[in-house]
C-alpha cells in the first residue's frame, strides 16, 4: 500500500491518534499537511515524519475552535501542494457536563466547535479539492458517539454528530466520487485528559482502569487506528463509504451474567 503523490491533511496531528496517523501515512510515502494548536508538538511530529519519509511535511499551527481558521488551513494546504486527496478530521478535546451541570453550556460550546463544527467546515472548504481528486474524508469519532458516557454530554453529542455528519456527507458526495467514513475508537491512551487539566498520575490510573475493563484487556494503540484509516483511504477501500468503524478492544460489547 502506497500513498506516493497523495496529499493527506490531518488535523490534531500533534499528539495522540493524530500523531499516530501522521507517522503511519509518512511510512506510506504520503505528502503530509499537519495541523495542530500546539506549535512545539506539531514541529516534533513533522520532524518524526520527515525522518521516516525523507520528505518535508507542511505544518500549520492554528486553533480550529475559531471556525474561520478552517478555511485558512485548506487554502494553505492547496497552496503548498496544489491538491488534497485525503482529509482526516482528528482534532478534538474532552469536555464534561451533565444535564444539571453548571458548566454544561460553556463546555458544550467549546467542544462542539472543535470536535464537530470545525470538521464540518473543513470538509465543506475542502470539498472542491476532494471532488477534483476523487478523494476521501475520514472523521475520527468515538464509541461514545453511539453509547452513553456519564457526565459527558458535550463530548458524546459532538461525536454522535460526527457520525451522522459522516453518513449525510457520504450520501451527498458519493455522486461526486468522494468517499466519507468515520472511525470510532474506544480507549486509546493519549494526552487528551491531561490537556484538559488532569494530572499524569490520575490520567495513567484512568487508562489502566479502562484497560482492565475491556474484554480484550488492552487499550487500543494509535497505530491500529492509523492502519484502519490507511486501508479505508486506499484503493482497497474504494467501495467503502458512509461506514463507522468501531475499534475498541470490545468495550462496546455488553456483558451479562445469568
């Protein structure tokens, strides 16, 4: 499998799943446009990718929570490479809040902007380029887009919206030769909790607890998400559109003891 001469735009590429996807596509010789809010992180990941592929990665440091920046990202990528073949919407933040929470509306606004609206905007602004290249979009959602999470309405609602947006966009863009799919990871140990203010010690305990609870007794690794993304984006996935791939070590399975 090779992505030589293919331009892959990845948001949230500075850490976690986005970093794993960037590194994997660099192994497949893709031309990368890497987007993140953290300049140091994205610079480090770009260097890692360049060490692998021997090609310079294009980077943009910006806050996708400000929707106008999404058009800037697309325009810069097209200016740098002349086209976009694959758009991978991975940028995201966590955000707590239940129905009765005092912080629900504040967190909902932040999370919806980054985890949902920015991805819709990026797909909208990149659509002409994707239609021209007969490309594809991969949205990184979550198993919490289809299952409930305690005190996590902002995150769950945004991810649910991402899955439904995937299906709506897939139906519309199929007529133009563009495929749209989503991946819904389960427990992947990333910095998302620490980025939201949690200490490393508590974050590590959280992820270990998650690993102990899932049927396969191990967390999903970012590179596994990347491998599925590459398969979907490749010619091997040419008839796949409107699908949501759950990769969760069995977390979404319900276990009942009789």
